[in-house]
C-alpha cells in the first residue's frame, strides 16, 4: 500500500491500513504544531530522546494530512493504533525516516 520510494509508510488504525506521507506542507504543519525552530531542531530533540506522545500524534496527523486524509488526522487521538503506544511511536519514527531517507534530488529535477 505505501510507496517507500515516495516517503510513504503504512500504519493500521482501527484495524484498517492507512497511508502516511510527510509533504512539505505537512512538515511545515509539524514544525508549527511542535513549536520547533526547524527540522534540525526537531531532529535534535528526537535524538535526545525527547519524543513525546504529543509529538507522535502530531507526526501521525501530519502524515495523514500529507497523504490526503484530513478526516483521519482529526480522528487520530481517539483511534486505536496497531501495537498501541509503541506501535504509534514506531510508525512516527518510520515516517520521519522515510521523509528524509535517500538521495536528495537535483534542484529543478
């Protein structure tokens, strides 16, 4: 379902597979929601072990919106995530890794 080459990740919400993707707009939303000074600031916070439940929810909501599922993003706080809190955190980390993995494209490509 998810296209890893496009930075997508799958997560199971309420028993149904859903696609997550962090577009530039979703990343900007994420920065604002978490009060991060930028992506480097947010990444440094995660490396220090500072990934909170609020961060996980914000990452997954941004991923759902980035994949075109605004309704799913709004419903997320009341949704059952496969694997519980650890499954949600793993999906958030996988999504962030997918968004920043691979070679950077050439400008204008």
